[in-house]
C-alpha cells in the first residue's frame, strides 16, 4: 500500500472536537513521486542494531550500579586505615620531626641543600610507619577493651579484620626499617628498631608491659620523648655532614617533651577507666581516681612551663625571652582554665575526653613554637 500526499491539493482539517483531531486527505489526487513513501522505504533500526543498543544500555546500567558500592568500599577501607593509624599521634610525630629538622637547618643555614628534601621525606615516612606499627599492634591486642573504651577504632568496630591488621602492622614495620636502613645508617636504624621493640613489649603478651603503670609510662616517655627528638636531630645533623652535639634548645625540647609524654601516658587512661576496670587492667586512673590523675598531669605540665620560663630567664643567650616567656605563661594559664572546666563538669566522660584532647593540643603547640625560641 502506498500513501500519497499531494503537494497542491487542499488539505482539509476538521474542526477540533471531543473525538480528537482528524486529517482528511483526498485519496484520488495524485502526488509528485518525490513525496511517495512506501513500507520498504521507511528505514527503522535493524534487529542487530537494536540488540546492540540494548546490550550497551544494560552494560551501562551494570556499571552505574557497580561503581557506587566499589567506590564506597575503597573509601571505607581508607577511613579504617586512617583511624587505625590514630591521626592525633601522627600529627605529633610529624610536627615533632618537622620542628627538629627546621631547628637544625636554622642553626646551619649554609648547609641547606635541595638534595636533603628526599631524605627528610623518607625519614618522616619511616617515623609514620613506626608510629603506625606501635599503635596498630596495640589495637590488635586490645580489641576487647577497645569495644568498651574506643568502639570507633576500626578493629573494634568491625571495619578492619584482625588478619588485615596484622598484614598492615608487619608491612609498616618492614617498610620503616627498610627506609631507615637505606637512608640513615646503622646507628639510627638500631635506635629505630629499639623503639619498635619497646612498642612491641608494651602491648604483646606475655610481657605486655602496659599492665604495669610505671613501666608503661617510662616506655611511652622514652619512645615519644627521648628517642624521637634525639634520633631526628641526630639524623638531621648527620645528613648535613655534622657530628651530633647537644645545644640548649635541643636539650630543652627533649626534656620538655619527655616529661610531656609522661603526662600523656598518665592521662591517656582517663577516658578508659570503665573498660580498664572491666578487663582488670591496673592503671593509675583506676587506682587513684580520675580527679587525682587529672590534677597530677596538670601539675607536671605546670612544672614544664615554669621550667621553660626559668630557662629563658637564666639562659638569655640560648633562648629568646621575648617569645619564650609570654607564650609559656599563656599556655600555662590555658591549662589552668581547662583544669577548672574539667572540675566544674564533675569529670564526666565527655569532659575528660575534651581535657585529654586539649593536652595533645598543648603538645602540638610546643613543637610549633620550638624552631623560633
């Protein structure tokens, strides 16, 4: 059948009605050949093309459905790994190493070379690996306690399996030792391995030194206080081609941070009293009470700040009085205010957590200040 539409014939369009719009085309009028259409001349997509289009559409739907969950899985794994590394400890390690390197460079500006940048970055990465190993292996052996005290940590929350955690900590330890061994020589490598050893016996049975408060405090103070500061400064001077020698500022920051790390070791158990009592872990907080430990930590930090002011007064040739005295007086006043806030809050768990975070902020502030004193 052919449908012909005459080009010159009249098209009669019936008025609109409820039945719709009708188009009347006279059938007898001939139309030019170029306006003739037949069933054969109407080109619709072939069956093969239609099947191909349906296949492409189906694949795109599968991709759209599959990409979301895969991306979410990657993001969840990244988030679990970041929580596994305990970001607040990484910030302390990073800021501490940056501060000590900066101080060494300020003392020897004529020895600065761009070639040292890669070595500095490898050293920082090794420190982060060591930090990750120590906090990671502690989480592996503290799963039960963390489910009570820190349920947001990845193993306790079920976001990271214990097997995956073991793979991570072993990789971090191996990578850290390799980086130090390749870049910083045998002495720094021994110091680094000694730090890993202390971190291991702190958490791993049968020794598990964290059961003994005094030993646990000494381990934390040694690793985060002495080894980090001494090791980074020694490695930086060695990279500059200099032998190690103590200076007043480096001796100050090492002693200051060692005592500060002791305070962190004491107060870190304040938010964990409930879980420690449940699992029969003796800490000073469970033995002496939260209030007494908070006051003890605040008192030790005040000793640090008083010592800082005294050092600036009696060693004006070594420190900038105009900066060191007012900043440490200000930090001491802020500490007293936070201790007062904690007392007013009656030592609730939220107030204790806020106080502990503030102590870490004071820790960061000291390292940020150090290169300029």
